[in-house]
């Protein structure tokens, strides 16, 4: 295992250990409390949309390159591309549904 992988795994374990303490709440919240759930949901939706946008761009580039290299396989590449983009887009829609529920 490289040092970078070990560091990432250590950070993940530490984040999991600190999470229960971070989300602990007092018995009653003051009236003017900020709705951090809504803020976190909006940030999560932004990250999901950015990630899906990058994924769709890479998928489009790969599909175009694959079709350009082998025009005979264009039909199969197109079908795989459409299914892949639909699955990528569904991830953003799932994130949107979660934000709307919260």
C-alpha cells in the first residue's frame, strides 16, 4: 500500500469516528438556528451535478473517439453511450430527489 492510499484510508476512518460527535444535538435548538440540513443538501446537489457533468463530458468524448476510430462499431457505441449517459443523469436526479425530500 502506498503512503497516499494509507493517508486517505486513515482520513476516512477518522471521519467515520468523528461523525457521531459532529452530529450530536442539544435538547432544544434556538429559534434563529440555521437550517444546516438544507445547506448541506444544496452543496451535495452541486457536487453531484458537477460530477455528473464531468462524467457526461468524458463519456461523450470517449464515444466520439471510439466512433471516429472504428466507424463500423458506431451503432453499438451509440447505444452504450445513450445507456451510460442515462445512468449518469439518473444519479443527479436521485440527488435532486433527496434534496427535495429534505
